[in-house]
C-alpha cells in the first residue's frame, strides 16, 4: 500500500556527482555510496524536518552515547529499475515497521511514517541514475538511527540522528559456502534483542564467525542459547532446510530476526505448492537426515543475497556435503522473488512499491 502523506523535504544538491568515476561492473558490496544522504535529527522530544544533503562525514561529540551504550539500529532494503525506467522498492512498509520495532527495544524514539516515505522517495528520485537496469542490479538502501547526545551517563539519549545512505549493488555472490553448526556460541537469548536489528547483534557475531573461518568454514549456523540443540539463524541470515521435499525453517521469536525475505520465501513456497513447516529445528534431525541422504538443501535468506545456498556443514568434527541439484528450491524461489522485485512477473502479493516521479 502506498503512503499518500507528504512531508516537505529540504534538498541540498551535491555540486558535482561522482557517478562517472564508478565502475558499475565491478562493485564491492557496500563500499561505494551515492551523492546524497538523508539526515533527520531528534531533539526536545520531536523529530525535526528531514533533509537531503551531499553524502559526507558527520560530526559527533566523543561522548555521544552511541559510542558508549550502543544505541544504534539499522535496516537493509533495495530499490530496482525495470526495463521501462520505473523505480520499485520491495515491501518497504515492513522495513519501517521493523526499524521502529528495533528502535523501541533500544529505547530510541520511533520514526514517523510520513517522514520516512517522503524522504526516501525524494532521495531515490534524486539518485535515480545510480539505480541501474538489469537483473541483479539494485541500489542497496541503509536506514539507521544513532544516539547523538553528548554525555556518558548510563541512560537513554535525548538526541538522535536518523539517516539513509545508498550503495549501488550487483548480484551478491560469495562463492561456495560451508558452515559450522555452533556448539558453544549463540546469537541471542530469550528476552534479549535478537529480534531487533541492533548494531551490537552483528558486532557480537564477528568473533565466533572468525573462529569458524579459521577452521575452514565461511559462516556459522547459530544454535539456541539454552541447550545448543536447535538451529536458529545462519550468520546474519534466516535459514531454511529441505528434507526430502519439505522445506523447514525456525519460527521467529525473541532470538530470531523476522526477516522480510524469509516471510516472502515462505509465501512463495506455499503459492508454488512446496510443503513448508515452521518449527524448531533440532540439530539431531538435520544430522540424521544428512546421514540418510534425505537432506537435499540448506540456504540462507536475506536482503543482500536474497538466497545463499550452502554446500555443506560440520558438526562435532564430522562434515557433510549436500547434493548438487539441477532444480533446487533455492534457485526456483530466488528467481521467482527477483522477478517480482524487478517488475517482470505479476505481483499477486502486493509487495512492490513504485517510486513515482
């Protein structure tokens, strides 16, 4: 559903564009940023008017509370250009709802819907040339909020900055991925902030992931904090398992992010008559299925990669390889989802959001 409310956005255009210096055929994900960014400050109990300004550094006091108490949340979303030069986003209402849910958990004031959509649409229209046509090309959008109040008193800040920056992206490919089932580390615990896109969630997973990489794996599949007997997420992605012809994924809860790609894949699977089950996923069940040659696929889902297939896994020193399938659920569902995102196929779900001139 399109948000029809409009908020006036002050725009300061960059004097020159750096777009002509960018090699769009050889992009490293998240390293190049567009000419402009959105900035909106919170002070005296209110969000001020959003502004679009040239992309560049921001100035913060060394005692800004984001540095000391980690009040920071973010989102990840994309914009796409179809063959008719129309710009589309994918389920952006879900991203706004989730960043506000994350903000609430971190005692950050929620951001107004009208300001979010008005500012985001103006930013995308301004950066339209950065959104390249072609299946796999997109503009990655990173909204985030940080606590900017100066002072080291351990309390929620009274000042914040909401920003949106954008980065051109191509198809996200990480090569062959093999994972390690975690036997000790967990991503989050009951009652914690695992469901939120809080910055600290991601910083905390770097060390265990580095240990997995040292052991020859590219990523971790986290287990639950209580028993380490149930599989929950893969690194920074939701995780799916295919046993025979059934697709299985863990339910969302305090510990697991309510992924927008995850819920879209579940809807697409159902629409394509793929048997799905949302349940707690025991490590034992997956290991036994692998030993019986009944485990056909494991894949992660998320905004950046859409779907990332996993070739093998290790648990308690034992390694398992998955079969190479010609017609995998991962490739089928990824293609169907992307064809909706790029306005190629009919959107029976109402997920696309057009950015109108």
